[in-house]
């Protein structure tokens, strides 16, 4: 038998307008400008600049007072642009953004690519047709670091299948030697070892260069693992001679392709979303002026609505036109309100972060960073954790100590021996300092580093030290050893 029953359930559902607002809050300055440009292109009722009229609210209210065929709000398509009463009407505009609206751009030279640079040099070398084609193919196989990482046998097969060139391995190696004579030194090497040896061969010979070449050719594995005692015994040399050879090797470039100034690659220009300055010992926070554009609803579209209101006869085409106009005007009003709410949310969130980390922003000492998680800021400003995350995740702040990603100021906490909560960033900074001051002839192991940190009042395990060291991109003790 089929039974029926009632069940009450509370659920929260975001409106399309709220979703669009969250997306706006998440955008950094440059992406926000693109979103603003898109909205201006798609909505002719939205215009930039100041407008003499403060509002057209009253004109909306009495637009259809005498019209029996009034268009209801429920009839308007608001899938993309939803205008409801949940969004507060911000009637005040705080002076919380910079007045400097000048758009700063950096010109970049087009230049020539790395491969074009190599081909230009190849034009000065006399080669027959087949060798020229092989050389051109080899240059095309050079990666952005300056290496050829494919086996010669694979290149030989590709030449046969794609270029119809049937060359033996010795012929390809002969042409490869010519390509390796091009600049920058070390280009077209097949390994780091070969790259360094090629660069040494270009230098004026002396005892240090000869010994450095011998070490790379005969003891490359021991050199990379820094087994200095074995190198001294194997080559029957003194510690000073080994130090001189290593000094020559350290002057070489392991990535010759990266040294070419014309090497084209993607350049990211960071635009800070906030700026923090110190004035008379107090912190001042400003929002980038590009986040606060001057927008208003089009007076021309409003006049079109006035014309319909004063018209005695109203055809179907006129009603369709007004229907479209009202959609665009509602959308423009919502977008302006959304931008104001975005400005306020960004400023309130960053202000809370600045006040929470006040001691750091006044001194620039990373050891003064307090443990801070998203919930700490969310509780302070009475907003959701997801909102704080959207503000912090992709935005930058310009400080007296450099431009930083906001999320870098968030960190977990650990307790020291006094039972106080300290930031993991503080521990990492102390760890970095300890390693920087260590005796390089006998670098500290992770166990010794853990013991030193414990002496300083930070009782953390060896595996935690190893994790922090890796996050700081610091190699293990053996690879930090110097002579």
C-alpha cells in the first residue's frame, strides 16, 4: 500500500545573482577589467563615466502608472541578470581606493626567437644541401634550455621519414659538432655533462680548466654527488686544486638557452589589487583604483522609456522594445551594485588581514607573522570562509617589502615549548637562517637541524624539518657541502 507523508527540510540555495557576485569577487584586477569590458560591450544600457542624475528609480516606479497592460517583473527573463531584494543597496561610497587610475603598462620588445638566432648563425656556415637540412633539423630539436634530448638514432629515423634524408649516425654527429660551435656556448648538448665540457673547451686553457674538464669527463657522477674526498684521491690532487676546478665549473651556465635575451616566453605582469603604506607609524590600505570604475545607467535608454510612457498608442513592437530596454536597465543597475559590493568586500577582507598581521606589515620581519587561517578572518568580518578564500587566492598586495600574494600570509600554527601558537612561516624563516649560517664544509643534517630548532624552543620532528626544507627548495646536507 502506498503511503504518503510530509517532510520539512531547510536548505540554502544560491541565486544566479549571488553566484555572479562570487565570481566577480574572485577576479583579480586584470581579469576584472576584462569582465567589465565584456559587460560594457554586451549591455548598451551600461556606460562609464559620471552621470548628472543620481538615480532613475522613481522613473521606473511610475513608468506604467496609467497603463492597464503593465509589464510585471516576473515576465522579465532574468536567467543571466537577476535583480532581487536580497542584495543590499549601498548608498555610501567609502574613500577606500586609490585615486591614481593611470594604467601602467610595460613595453616588451618582440625580438627574435632562440631558434631564429641559431639559424641566423647557421647562415654563415658553408654546408652542402644534405648537411644543411640535417643542421636545420638539429636546431629544430633544441629545447628552450638549449639541449637536444632525443637519441641520435631517433633523429636519424625522423630525417628518413620526414625529410627523405638517409644519413648515417656518424654523419649526423659530424653536423652536430658544427651546431655545437654556435653561440651561446653549450647549445645543442645532449646532457649536462656534455654542455659543461663544451663551455670549458671555449675557455683559455690553464691548470684549473684542464682539471675541471678531466673531472667532468672521468668523475661526473662523483662530482654531482659532491664526494670531494674521492675526487682528491682518484685524481691525486690537493684540496686547493679541487677548489679551483670547482670554481671554474660553477661559472658555467647549465641552461645555455635561457641566457639568450631574445628567447621569447610568456611574461606575466602582476597588477597589485591593494597597496599598504606606512604613514606616521600607522598602516594605510588602499584598493587599486582600477577596481572602482565610474559607471552609470544610460540616460538615452531612460529617455526611450520616457518616450513610451508619454505615447498615447502602444503597439506590440513598442512593448517588445520596452521589454528589452527594461531588461538591460535592470541588468545595468545590478552590475553597478555588484561592483560596489565587490569593492566593499575586498576592502573589508584585506583590512582585516592587515590588522591581524599588523606587526609584520610595520616591520617586514616574517618571524612576526601570526598563525592565520581563513576562518580567523571570516569570523572577524562575519563572512563565509569561501568569500575570504576568493579574495585571498588570486590577488596581490603591494607592501613596503615587495608585492606579495595575499594567500602567502596564511599559515598553520604550531606550539612552542612555552605553549604559545607560532606560525609555521616563523619556523621556516628560522630554519632558513640556521642553514644559511651553517659551516658549509660540514652542513647540518636534518637531525641536527631538528635539535637546533628544539634548543630555540620549537620542538618539531626530523621529518617535519625535512618537509619545511623541501618547501624552501633547500637541498639535503650532502648537496650543500662545499670545500
